[in-house]
C-alpha cells in the first residue's frame, strides 16, 4: 500500500477563531500588496525586454503607478450594456475574484509561528483533501467567466466565455493528473503533509526531482489555467476583441484583472508547495545553525521567493512568446498532455508498488527504495500499450480527415444568408446583383427580381 506519513496535520489546537480571522486578513492583504507589486514588476521587466522604460513617473521607480491605475478604475463610469442581465453581469466578476482568494487559504506559507501569544501554523486551514479543494474552487471560478460572457448580451463576449471555459476545463484535467504523482510520493493530499514529505529524514527529495515529468506538465497547465500568454486565447484581440470581459469597465473589469493575478499567485503557490518543498529553505541553508533558517517566520521568506520565481516565469513568457492558435492549443492539451500524464501516472504507480514489495524483492535501488525488475517490465509494457492506443486513435482521426469529401473549389459567399469567407484554395462565385432575403420571403424576392 502507499505509505502514509507519520507526520500529523498542522496543529490548530491553539488557534482561536479571532486569530483565524486575523490570518485570513493577513492573506488578503498579502495578496493585494503582491498584486500591486507584480503588475509594476511585469510592466518594468517587459519594458526592459522591449528596450523601453516602463512606468517610472508615479512614486519612486514608478511603484505607485498600479495604485494610480486602481484609483482611476474606481472613479470611471460604471456602464453596462442595455441587453445585459444586470445581476449576473455584476455577480460574475465577484465570483472570479472571490474564488481566487479562497484557494490560497489552504497553502502553508510558513512553519509554526507565535502570533499574539498563540502558537499557530502560518496557514488558514489544512483539510485532509486540501489539494482537491483547490481544484474544486478553481472549477467554480470558471462560472465567473462563462457567466460574464453570457450575461453581456453580446456575441464576442459569449464566444470568449465559451472558449475560456473549454480551455480551463481541458487543462484542469491534465493539471489534476500531474498532481497524482505527488500524492503517490507523499501518501497524502494534505498540503502540510506534502511539505513535510519533502523535508523528512526518509524522503528529503523535493518532488521536482523525483516527479519531474509531472512538474513540466503542471507548469504548462498552470499557464493555460490562468489565461496567460501564450495561452490567453480567451481575449485574443485579433479574433474576439477582449473576450469575455469586452463589455466590462470600471471596477467590474478591475475585479477580473485582480482575479487573474491572484490566480497566478495561487497556482504558483501550489507549485511551490507540491514540487519545491513549500516553505522549507533550500538544502544548503537548511543545514546552517541546525536548521535555524528553516522554521518560524523564515519560512514565509523562502515561500515568497520560490513563488516569485514562478511569477517571473509568467512575465518572461509574456514578453517572449507569441499567442498560439486555439485549435493547436486544445489539440496539445487533449492529445499530448493528458495521454502523456496518464502514461506517467501508470508507470509511477507500478514503481511505487514495487518499492512497497508488491512485485518481489530482486531489483535495483531508486530514491532510497528497491524497485523490482518485474515492476520495471510491467510499467514499460503498460506505457507502450497506452502509447499505442493513443497512436491508433490519432491515425484513425487522420484517416477520417483524408476520407472526408473534398471541399468545393468554388463557394458562394452569401449562401444561406450569411457571409462566409473562402478557405485556402477556394474561389468566390460572382454574387447576384440583388441578393434575395433569407426565410419565408425568399421565393417572393426571387419573383420580384425576375419580374
């Protein structure tokens, strides 16, 4: 069976209700200040990458520019389209922003600290299925996006909302599968126990080393989950204007903006917790002065530095890569990431079973435990089977595409009453001088033209 850690969950026995409220307020302020700082940081870094100064007027080094932009949003006219559903139109950005903050409540930001005379973990809550709670809250946050597109009463926001929903649901599947490896190594879904599994005496490896394929998949999916470049396809200016928030302005738009950046911090914090040891200090520093730099409020420093490493990665991607095409992005998620993650999880499950002695004892050591030759052979065969199934399905799709009837070389751009642009290799038929109306009046219109 999968080993279960002896380390207990985070101890909240000395944490009264009012102290939990104080920690909730601390997380809220921490994320707000981090958002103000990261927007300035992003604009300055991209400015350097594009050889321009970036914000440098309001405050020292332009640090107050984000605050000025926020104040400007507060005083802008709050306008809603006439065809919009006013209640849902207002509720959608509230859902998006609220769900982004809730997810951060289960992230351990540090070790056990002393606050106002009480000893408490630097964490708001630690349920046994904390990681699943983060994924569930992220799924609820999708409602804010699809409701924003639907309630706007406009075509482009609706298309952007549907596109964003499909994108986030698709990449949540691969994200959840990438975290299964961490569950197998740690034997728990509790975030505090996952951090403890990366620092204990029996398993002092950060999971970024022992589950590197899962880490790569998670990094890709967290960019797609947050709608950031090169995957910000829900707001492609050349296709659907601004996407689901096209009709939004003032503080309603600012709440979507806030939710996006807080989500970036949330997925970065989850990556830090799951793969980079959480609030634990890097290995060389953990050995200094018997671990004096590896506990208490020091953990908040290491946690913040690791999280900001991912934030720089977000900014670097935005300043470096162009936006991908939507069909390529979805094909990559469904036909590459998800099958590859399934193969990796199946192989890893057999390797973990071999470490627990399910398949004999003769084998080779790996990460401090023995893995039998039988487990390696079974895992390899399973990986080949899954890869073969995926390849067969891909060939079937290609065969269907080649067997499809050829597209016509000539096309009437107004057939059916809607203008249709030609595909590559097609030519346009000369449109009629008087195009008949579509519907019940089509016959009468034709008779008028003939007469």
